[in-house]
């Protein structure tokens, strides 16, 4: 067992606390010395997963902007990242190869002599589908989901709200909440490359194999020159800095001259396609949670009889036809309220939902959902209705023009 740094999380809470402090203390001078050593667990925890207004974003499904690493670069032929990130890493790797061949860096370092890709882009859509399976299994343990009580869709909906009141911020249900959740890996951004397959809990190995490596300073400085940040807590994790001049030079090949260009071309709002299948996911949850039969004990003239029935069955098209657009919007908004760190009271929430519903009638449903996401992801005090917000935005634009 290491004396100063943790090797895993199996030690006592006291030891882990002290060793975490030791690791942060060891990284602090590096954090100050190297501007591209970045703490992605605090100030940039949402990097690559939200836009400038903190609305969750993702790479579109089946995007053509993803590019595979070459066999020489990668430990797996299916690993990929955004095209300009792959280009930048390829040149970074070639620089390492050149300096190694010239004996300008140590040639026997297990990770920092010759760079290899072990992990990169994680498909957020597939990751979310697997997440929902685990989510469903976990909420089965809540008393509200006693199977003998799940008789219809309305009961399941109310039960989901009750669960989310206590756990929504930690374990969101919607795709938008999932993308922004702290437990969702930054790898879904398409900006991440990991050059080792190590346990991120092992701080002792981070210090030994990276911080104390002969090639460490070369590694950090060369990464910076090619537009990569290095994760302070996972030093083998490179993250493309889409605000750096070096990385933007690689993006220019794909007609992106600024950070905004990258955000617009390579990403879309997480809710833009998800909202259309939101009710499908709610129904899938219901079908998983409901029992095959419901057994009830009924008192009939002092005799107890057993009644056996079945929960209500729904077809997705039937359910969508039975629910109004306003009802679906209200369900989505109420769940998103429970997933975000916001301070709207009940009156404010209800007022905002009414404004959202009105906006969906005067414009489109997607316009309304987008305005809602812009509002709940902002860090400002609630000033009134959505109509107030839209008028304020319009006024600002008119003043500028």
C-alpha cells in the first residue's frame, strides 16, 4: 500500500480523504506551471457536453464528422473521435515518434515514448440506452413501485416524479439530463483521447508513471503546442481545446474558423431528437415495471376473496393519441425541473410551463422546448414568464440593431 497516494478506494474513509488531499497538493504546482493541465472535475466538468448557455449538446447520431484512428495510432480499429481531433493527435503522435527516434526523449517509457489510443469517443445514445436499463432496475426498489399498485400509465408517471424528487439530480431520466450529468463520461464529446488503459482511482500510479516520468514535461508542452489539454485527475486523458489557436488550425480544414463554428457544425441540442421519443421511453419504463398480473384481496360479506386482474396495456401510437401536446410538454418540463439545479418555486414552475405550452402553439413544439432548455440551464434568477424572457431578448436585439 502506498504511503502517500491511494491505489484504490478500498482504504478507510480517513485515509482516502488524506491521500486525496496529498494528490491534489502534488498536482497544484503542475496546475499553476502548465496552463493546459486542467481540472475537469470542477471548473470544466461540463466541457464538450453543453454549449455556451449550458444547454446540453451531443454529436448527432451517425455523424459523418467522426473519424477513426489509424491502426498504427490505435489499440482498436473502431476507436474514433471528431475528425480534426484525430488529425491533431496524429501529428502529435508523429512528433513523439520523431523525438524518440532522435533520442530526444526517453525511449522506454511505457506510455510517454510512443502514444497509443486506448479509449476515445463513447456513443452517448448507446450509453444512454444501457443507462436506462440500470436506471429501471434501480427504481424497482422504491416502495412507490410496488408491482401490485402499477395498474396504469398515470400511476407509473406519478411514481417516477416521486422517485425523481429525491434522486433526479444524481440519476436523471431524460437524455438531456443524462448528457449533463456529472457521472456521464466526457468521452461522449468526441474531444477526448486516452493514451493508457489504467484505473483512474490509482493516484499512486498516476504519480509514478506520469508525473515522475522523464518525458512528463515534454508530454505536457507538446500536447499544448498541438491544442490538447491534459486532465489533472487522469493525466493520460487528452482533451482537445477548441478555443486554442493550435486546435482551431486543424478545424479550419473542415471549414471551422472559431469555437462557435465547431459548436454549430459538430453538435446539436440533446433534446432536438430526444423529445420525439420521450414518451416512448416513459412507456418502455411502464412496460418494464408493470406486473403480468395484479392480485388484490377483496372483503366481500366478511369473506376475503382474491381478485386477479391485469394492468392496462398501451400501444405507443394509442398513448400518443390519448395525450395532448400540452400534457407531454408538462411531463417533460416537470422531469427536467427535478434534474436541474434550479430554484423555481411551484408557482414559477407552473407559470413557465403554461408559457412553454403557449409558445408551442404560436411557434412549434421544438421551439418551445428549446426556449425551456435555455431557461432552466441558465444561472440567473427567475424574472417572470417565458413571455417576459422572450420580450427581453427581443428588446436587446432591437437596441443593438
